[in-house]
């Protein structure tokens, strides 16, 4: 992914498959300048995973196919307390 830096340019960061939410990557010496010393601190990149709230039919079918290949059962929609 491209990570925007403080100076305006970008740094490329490879995020491996299977990276979990809330993982933090460190890009050395690309952070904020140190006060009263030379050099810069490290830039920390936090991984944020966004889950879609709605899926189209084609996307839902693709995810169900993927779950079948992985041998997983997709979660069923939960019924409300009063619908039991």
C-alpha cells in the first residue's frame, strides 16, 4: 500500500496476506522530527479493517463460495429475541 508521509511524498509498505486488524507497522526514521536533536522518529502505520455493511448478490455469492472452499460455514443471520 502507499502510505502518505509528513513531507508530502509516499512510502510503499507491503502488507502480507493474513495481516490482522490493529497490527502496527513501523517505518523507521520517517516520522516527526526530534526536538533539539537530529533525525526523525519512526512513523507508525496502524492497520484498520473496514467491513462492508451491505453486499451485492454477486459479492455475497463469491464470499459463500470462498467459505465453501475453506470448509467454513458462514454465520446465519441471528433472529431477534422476540422472533424465537
